[in-house]
C-alpha cells in the first residue's frame, strides 16, 4: 500500500505529501483531472502489470479502495 501511495504522489505536481494517504479521496484533490487519471492507469500498468479501467477508478473513492481493486486483479 505504501508503494502505491508513493507512486500516486509522484504523479502529482502541487499537492502536499501529507494530504496523500490511504484514506485520501483522490477525486477531491485539486489536481485530479482526466489527464491524471490516464497517468494513474499508465503507472499501475507499469508498476503492477495490471490494467485499470474507468469503472475501477469510478467505483473507488479512496486510494485504499483503488489499491484493493489493483490487488484483486493481480
């Protein structure tokens, strides 16, 4: 989980690291855009060799929920 949170944080430009935790509602971050969603999909594919789809992102509210969706596909 820590690795995932750190990888997600690396996608961000202006968000303080203290705001990026497992219980962070990532879609409420000021930086959250469709471009960031695409970057997230690419990062997950590269790091975890898993393909996230839009439903996975849409159904997750927190980073922890998103991480659980990734784990279910491994």
